[in-house]
C-alpha cells in the first residue's frame, strides 16, 4: 500500500442503454469495447494507465494533472470525430482530479477518487468536469480553459466541492458563447406544460415536478412519479435532480443524445425538454418544455 499525489480520470459512455436497445447486446458490447480500447490508447499516449474498467467506463491514473486534462480533451475530440449520423455513435462524459490517493494491489482509493466519481456522475454528455483543488495544479494555459460552475456535495465530505468545466472544443462558436455567458446572470428559467407556465429565478428555492397536485408543476401522466424530480438553482445554474422510479429524461435542443437521470443530477442548458419517466424525444403529456429567457420577457 502506498500513498502518493496522482491525477485520476474517469471516462464513461453516456446513455449506453440506448445503444444496447438499438443495436442488441452483442453488437453494442463490441461497439463500446472498441471505444474503450481507443480511449485507453489516448491514456497510454499521455503517459497514463488504465486502472480498471467500471461498467461502460474506465478509471485512469496519471502522475500529473496536466496529463489527465490533456487526455480527457483528446478523448472527447476522438469520440466527437466519429460519424455523427452513424447509428452506433457514442458520447462520453469525463472528470479528472488531482490529489493524494492510496495505491494498493493495482487499484486506487481515497477522497480524490471519490470526488472524481461524483463529478463524473454530474457531467453531461461531451463534458469534462474537474474541481478547484485540481485547477491549482494545472498549467496556466490549461487553467484558462476552465470555467467555474457550481458547488456539489460528496458523500463522506462535510465541505462542498466547487465544480469546474474544462472547455475542450476550440471552434469559434464555442469561444464566442463562452464570452457572452456572464450575461446569463439576468436570465430566468421558464417551464411550460399543457398550457401552464412558471418562471424560476436563480435565487429561488427548489421547485418540484411530478404527478401529485402538491408539486409546483403537476404533470398528469402515468409515467410520472407522484414526486418525480426537482429543479434546484445552484451556483448560477439550474440543476435537474431525479428522485423517481422510472428516471428523468433530459433532451437539449440540438443535442445529439438524450440524457437519462436515475437518482442523479444534470445542469439544464439554454432550452430543451424534460421527460418524466419516459423519453422526451416525442414530447407528450409527460414532457415539459424549458428555456432560459431574459427576466421580464
């Protein structure tokens, strides 16, 4: 057993259930295995090692935070380069952290690993998350590519952890969007369902969604649980938190894949659909429309 300063990187295939359903178990397993092998090659090129496979993802170890950051970006770039029209196209979410870890019998343990796992669970498809402690260990040019998101809670920790997103795309559209992002402080979240609409400010309390009439927005669908999900304003963002039996489905306008939350959280984007207990791709009486708009509009 050894204690050392190391960087941990988690990379998970998002919405793998859809791939298994659409391709069948055998082909889906082959497609996912090929992707994980390709990600492992990115890790090896970055002087890292794959500690283990975990479900449809991998846990990796690096000596330096910079190496983990670059490997995470290379992973996202490699996956994004796959044919977007292909039926077997996959997306990944990733997180990396740096700090003390316990190395034992070829595995890795400790708070740094636990924080990384928690950040991965909160990441959206095609997103890379890290934390403030890791930010301090990055080279200035890599640190400049990170933006502050929101505080999170990690099991076993009293203090909250501040999440940061690493921007791995270098296209002009993303850069421009990032420059104007501070203006979003004046935006409110607007939810609409079957002719009803509510607005939620960033300083508001959490709102509840579900079939029961006691919810802030009642969704009269048999797919929805009585108290299905919450939307929590946090750190300047709106977090969608599932607390249901059937899961909560998040579909962003223009997004390639739908995210399925099962007792998990995700950040709401600018606009899209939320499906309670069933896919939101075809809308229906279980789906709500959400959008960010300037306050007062």
